[in-house]
């Protein structure tokens, strides 16, 4: 039974037709207006019971009592109850003011209130000339649950997202809203859900004015969505991240290894200029693993390879220090690394014997190359670095060249040729020198002819031309129509496969001294013994 019907039965002041009209009116008015009507009828704040509030918000009185007792009012029901209570209090206040403004002590006050209800949901003062009292300022803001909220948790290689929003409801919208890179992250779980939040717009007033205005007294219901998702880093990205973490851990060791001691140089004042030195330590295979019991040579690992490298660079620079260089060409690559990925494989996926993890090998290669370039700068400030990828280390050489370019980008004396083309050339004076690893073509005549075809302008500007390759670890020289094609030797020791396959050659590396106008003038060979027992040692 609604409060108007109950009131009619108690007072018998309205006709059945009026009662019927009021009941229809009751069904059509809003919650705030219902609260005002109840307040006017009861006209006593002490009589605000659960039944009255329940009538205003259209829920059962027992539900209201249970929610109040357990303090478990949901946000939407609580908003309705609060709204109904506002109307009740306002109706009671207006009823008391009306009672004070009339001289009658009987029921006309209440009857007048019921008559006013027929004209509209709002109750006015009994005296038209008396101004309506200004309502108390009421602050109603959207509840926190109606605002967008995003919680993110990163744990190593997982990313958990909990997004509450009124606009994001699908997986695609979540990915866009959180800027998820699907090339790096893979979705493991996605759980969408929805709920509603109801609130009343807050009252506002213009600056300098006293009157507060509520734009709309009706409750607003906002549909909200919760999207929970869990992403995992893709496996290849996680492995690359492990490589980077390992690189960072060894960064201090890297800094120590690239330090170069000052060397004592000859006084080259007055010496002839125009000389260019090429240092080409090919097929070094950092990280190759060799066991003496299998190869009949001393054990080979990352440390022994580093020592070979440094001895060769120091020997060549000392052996040529009596010349005054205009420039040093330092060739990097030609299988400088034994492996090209974390699976200990070459570029084409061939599994090989490796001493250590790829991150450790890469860090050591980078450190040794930096050390060698800085040592060269002590003999000649101008250094040109040439990156030549091999069949073992194509990806390693590309990233190594890119890293060296970044290191020396602000040094005008160091240039790095890190272009992805496997063929490299460099012109100085009347000389043209080209490099490639040599694993693609076996015939040297084709290599010589392709130098003219690929670089016709440089070919026409030069008189002395050479091409240097590696790959087979032994020395070969052939003159092809005045183009010298050299297959340079290697310092690397054998592993099990090379030894059983019969690949045995002199362990050495060469450097080439050119004059810009006269071509190649001398070669400088660094040879390392295999340390095998000789006949007289056995005797």
C-alpha cells in the first residue's frame, strides 16, 4: 500500500476519484518527488522508518533493514535510498514551514498538500506571496566506481591488466587502450564482465551567486565494464631479453677490457706519407671449443682466442710502426664469432662446438674489436672499419657494425662501413681493395670480374686492385687479369670437426701495407705455433 492510500484511509479527506488520480500520479513521479510527498504527509522527522524509505525507492522494508544492519548496501540501491531520504527530509521541512505559515490548527494543511500534488510533483508554499526558501546546497559527484581505473602488474615476463571503464569492453579495445605490442606480448587469458553504477548529478552554482542548481534530479545509470587480461612475453623476446640482461651484467668487465695502454711510438716527423695499413684477422671464431685429446693441439676456448687476437694486433702494429700511416683499415668479421644465436648454431642453423653462451661470446667480441680500434688510433688517428659478414656470423656482424657505428658516430676520425651488403670496397689513391667472405663462390675468376661489374666507377679510377677473402683458413694468391685475389689465412685452432675432416693449415694472419700511388709495398705475417712435440723434443 502506498502512503497516499494509507493516508486517505486514515483521514477520509479525499474522494475516491481524487485518490485514484493521486495513485496514478504516484506511479509516474520520480523517487525524489515521492520522498517529498512522504515527508509532507508524515511531517515528522522522527517517523522516518524503513517502510517510508522503501516506498520511496521501491524495495521491501525488510531488504532495507537487512542492508542497514549488515552495512552491505550496494552502490545503486544506496544511491536510491539516499535520494529518497533527501526528498523525505525536504518534504518534512516544507511541511513544517507550511504549518507555521497557516492559522488553521486542523487538517487543511495536509489536505492542501494533497491538492497541490495534483498540479505537479513539487509542493509549494500555501501563501503564494511568500518566496520559496532556498534549498540547502547539496554536493553529488559521480561515485568512484563510475570513473575509469587501470591497475597493471609486471612480474618478469608477465603483464596483468585490470581495467574498469565505461568505454572499453572488448579485447581489441583493451589492447588499444593499454598500448599492448602484440609482437612482444601474447594474451594468455582475457575475462570481460559488466556492471552498473547509479548516481545523481551534483548541484552547482555560478560564481558570485548563492543559488545552487541541480541540472537533473533523476538518477543516472552508467554501464561499466571490467576487462581483466594476462599477457606473457613471447618466447623469442624473452630469450633476447636474457641476452641483454647478461650483456648488462658483464658491462663492467667490458669497460675494463677495452682500456688501451699507451704505447711508445717512433718519431715519424719527416717520414714519407701516403701509406695505408690493412689489418685483416679473418676467421678468428671467438668461442670455438677445441679439446687437445681430439685435435692434437692445445685446448682452445674463448680466453685463448682473445689472447691470440691481442698478440696479433699488437705484433702487426709494432712491426709496421716505422711507417707513417695516413690511415688504417681494420677488417672485422669473416666468421669472427663461432655461433650466431643462443642455440650455438651458425647463421644457417649448423650446430657447432662452442665454449660459452652466445651473450658472453658477443660481449667478448665487441670488447676485443673496440680495444683493437682504440689501439690502432694510437698509431694513426684515422681508422676505417670494414664489416664483412661470414657464413657463421651474418647476424652478429650486422649488429656489431651497427653498435660500432653508434660508438664512434661523434668521432670524425673513425668511419664504420656497416652496410648490409656482404661485398665491401674501399678506394684510396690509385688503389681499390675489396672484401667478401668467399663462401658463396669458389672460383676466383668470378670474384675478380664481379669487382669490375659491381663497382665500375671505382674500377675506372684505380690502377691497383685486390680482393681479400677468407672462409677456408689457408693462404692462396692468384693474379686474375691484374686483379690480385687473396684467400687469407687464419689464426684459429681446429675443433673436432675440422681436425677429422683434414683441414690443416699454417696458423697465421697477414697485414698489408699500401702506398696510395704505388699499390701494395709489403706484407706482414704473424704466425702462431701449433705447439706440437717435435722430434728433438721427444729425444
